[in-house]
C-alpha cells in the first residue's frame, strides 16, 4: 500500500507541474525507540503507463488489397497495430 500511496502522490505532483522533492537520506531521519526506516521504490514510468492506458482512436491508411486480406482472415487491426508498435519501440 505504501507504493500505491507514493505513486499516487508523485503522479499528482507531476500532473500539477510541482517539484518532486528529493528522497530523504536514511541517516537524516529521526527515529524513536522501536521505529525503523523502510525503503519504498516505485517505477513511475510503468505506473503512469498503466494509469493512462485508455484507448485512443487513430485513423490510418493501408492499401485496399491488404485490408481485404486482413478482413477475410478476421484479423484484429487494433491488436496487431499495438503489438507492432510495442515491438518497434522495444516495449514489453
């Protein structure tokens, strides 16, 4: 849950154009007896990609013969384009 909280807060700061503070230095954190420091990591690129995964409509042009072949085979144009773009961009 700490990752979710951190990611949500950082995402808000990014969206608002706010400055993201530097991480605290472990040695600078004052602790009472029985308290401890825990590191929290978050991949903001992955988080924002997942958060912003809503579909967008794109218009494209392909030769009519290619369209006919694809439709005859019941191919999913959106799925194929997504797979090709991810491969081309090196995204998994």
